[in-house]
């Protein structure tokens, strides 16, 4: 039993570190590109999304250029992958 405790502790630590890597950015929507599945915000950064993620694509489908949003994203290599989008318009 003891030989399994250390690997589980390592897995829990690695998993927690991965979850902590999530970031948040806010700004006005500058552009959306359905062909490359990316959006660009006024912070100058480009964020990718999965066209298969219906939750994200449903929100993005209701946005217009200039809308203010907050995106929660995680870094995967050189790509910032959107995990969720929140509309900030009043």
C-alpha cells in the first residue's frame, strides 16, 4: 500500500499545478475568425477555441466586434486555449 501513496501524491501535486495555470483576460473583442477558431481582444492577444466546444461557440456566436468579454484560458504550448467566455456588457 505504501508504494502507491507516493505516486498518488505526485499525481495530485501535478494535477493541482496544472489547474493553477488557468488565466483570465478581459477586453473588447477586436476580431473573430471561424476558419482558424481564434478571437483577438483589445489586449493584443489572440486566443484559440475548440470548434467542438458548444458552450464557448454558443457564447462567441452571440458576440459582436467591440463587445467587452472576459476569457478564461490555459496555455498549451504557444497557444492560449479558451476554456470559457463571459460577456461584460452592461
